C-alpha cells in the first residue's frame, strides 16, 4: 500500500467541514449582534495557525536535509503533504491583510492613519510600521517560503524519477538557504503580523515564542497524520523507533515552548513596567482561567504523558496527547490575537469554532490531496536504506 | 565486598560476538553480559536485557530536588529573612513563585543529573577508585567480550563451558573475578 487513495467519504467529510466554516462566516455576517470584526479576527487566528503548521512541514524537511538526518526519510512524504498547504495558507493570510489595509477590519490599529496621527508611539514606529514597507516584507516572506516549499516538492518528485544524488545535494544547499532565511524572516513575520496588533508593546522574545508554538503544532499534526495512516495500513516502513523519535520531538518542543513562554512572562512580571505588562494584564485579568489553563495544558500534558519511553512508543496515547496539544496551541494563537483585537469581548462561539472546523477541513483536504498525488514512500533517496533500519532504544 | 569469578570469551569482531552469543544460547548457556567499545544495535535484545530503571530513579531525584528547593527557598526568602526585591510580595511563597521557578527548575535538574550519574556508577561498580570493570583492556579498543557465570549454568561442567565458548569463534577464553556487590 504505497499509493494513498483519497476516498470520496473523506472528501465529503472535509467538504462538510468547509461548509460548516462557511456557515459560521454567514452566520457571523447575518447576525447583527456579531460584528464582522470577529470573523476577521478568527480568520487571522486560523490563518496563522494552519499556515504555521504548513510552513513547519517545510522547515522540518529543511532541518532533516541540512543535518543529513536519515531517520525521517520514510516519513518525508507526510511532511511534504503538510507543507503543500503553504500556498493556500499564504493566500488566506493575504486576504486578512488586504481587508486590514482597506479598513474592513481593525485588527492592526496602526494601519488607521487617524489613530496614528494622535499617537506618538505609533508615529515613532512609522519608519518600520508603514504600509508599503510592511506589505513588501509580507509579500517577500510569503513568496519565498511558498517558492521554496514548492521547490522541495518538485525536487522530491524529480528524485523519485531520476535517482542519483544530484537532487539530494541540491536540496542540502537549498535547505541551508531556507533555514537562514526562515530563521530571520519568521521572527520579523511574527512581529509584523501578530506583535503589531498590540502596537504599543514589544518583546524581543516574541518571535521565538511564536515560532516554537507553530513548531509544536506542526509536529503534532504530522504525528497525527502518521498515526492515522498507519492505522489504515499505510506507511509500513515507519516503525516504533520513528514514532519514538517523533514523540521525543513533541516532548522537547513542548518544553521549548514553555521555556520561552515563561522567560517572556517572568521578565515582564518581575520588572512590572506599565508599557510591558500592558500585554499580560488583559490576558491575566479578562481571560484568567482559559489563559493559564492553556499554559498548564500545553506544558503539563506532554511532560507527564510523554516522559517515559513506553508512552512515546504507544501510538494511541501519543495521538491523544497530540490532539490535546493541537487544541491547546490553537488556544495559544487565540490568545496571541484576541485580547489585542477584541479587548475583553473575546469569546469562543459558533463563529470561532465553526471557522476553525472550516479551516481544518480545508487544510486536511489539501493535505490529503497532496498525499494522494505521490507514492507514500520516496524512491531513490540516498539515505532511504538507513532510515528503513532506524533503531533506537 | 563480594567478588565473583566469571568466564570470559574475547572476540575480535562485533558480528562474531553476536553470532557467538546466539550459538551459546542455542546450546542452553546463559550469557549474562557483554562488553563492547561501541553500542551494538540489537545486542540487548539478543542478551535479553531488562530495560533500565535509571529513568525512574532520575524522576525521583528530580522530585526530591524540587521539594528540597521549595523548602529551602521558603525558609530563606519568606520565613527567615523576607527581602523586598523590586516591590514583589515578600511574605508569600505562592504569589512570588514565578521568581523562584528558575531556581526550582535548576535545582531539580542538578539533583536529577547528579543522582543519576552517581546511581549509574554505583550500580555498575564503576565508582572512582574501584578497579576497572571491563575484563580485558582491549574491550575499550577493538575487542569484544562476553561474560558467563558458572553458577547460572549449573547444567554444564566448567570444562564443558570452557570448551563450548572456545568453539564459538573466540580469540581467547579466560577467567577473572570482579566485584559484584558492595556488601
């Protein structure tokens, strides 16, 4: 079973999920109690969350390739499939940015020329936060990320057809370029698209915090896909050691995320400077339980459940933990965006959940279509043999 | 200290050793341990090694470290001499806990790490000052050794054991005693 078939049943389910998302948007537009603002905020949350998951697919391929790591080769197609959502996620993000630029929503306060005129802090940031420069950055980042993602896919398919080590060597070069580029630009992107929501506030750790958040979301998505595919009898070459290593990644990046969250939080909490705590006060006072609950779930669940070797190899338990982390990190992105855009009026209702289901449906539709387009195992990868024999204790 | 005498078979190739172990096991001889200069994939499955409990010990050491740190910080910073640092609440442990988390974390890691290292050395009888445990100096270089206990193979006479090991592709068979218990 090397060829994945995207069954009609699965298609129907995903199209149904997309329909729920569209219904949620329609409901938000029709119901006069709900402002259109809420839909756009949800579009940014889900747009960033699923785009982040997708770009981590590319990132992880690049990490493996640049490090000449062999173990991930048997799972390469799953990472590729996830990464192929990048172009669509980029378009969905651009949609939100366009709406913000033309004042259909008020996510980015600094885009409003009226507000900026009376605000010395925004005026001071004009040299960086102005629409032409901001759009140039956004388009370059999204364009290059999309381009490299598609290049990786093309390279992988060409390698299948041609063999040899030519494409492997080329991909190492491209991975190195991508990692350097992504290392800088993912930071700048998180300032531009997320941190500039709370435009008076800044944090130098923010980029790493957001990056580690999408990293863990991407890894749990991939392990869920792998576990699902394995339960259907696909991916026979993925053995317990591969699953174990993926479990280690999830365990480790959960700690990285918590570490960065706490480092950012503690320094701000300790110094207690008004312009810095402005970020945490609304989150801690208006959203006390969900906010701290999100932090605790994202830290404690992986720590307790994935600490031992046996649980990391247990596909069922790993899947359950992954689902919890997946929603936990959706909530994390929710708290990156909502308090700055909705103040204390943020809620999770049909609009938010429906749109999340819709985006998830679209994401899965694209990923499954990409999985079905190529054999699930790469052929002719020079490190394939080593990956097949991957064995750890 | 309890010392025990073991029979060792020395091989000059890791694959020869794994094949030798399998051949001995097929004859019903129990091989209790193997020495190698590098990790050999699948060797612990061949030997039927039990999974290490060091991780459990590490967890317990970590918890102990955490508790010790909580007690000490609570005594020093809250009970004995509350200090005003940046206007933070200094009469309450819980309200001040974010400031203590780095120390709590570091001390847990310190205790877990040291506890684990000492336990490992203690359990393997390789504490500093003890004689080297490996039966032959070349097992840290390019040779491989298996360890067989006479007590665990009572079905065989010593001569039989010796001859069977000798026929399993070894370079050399020899006897040596080592410390097995501290009491």
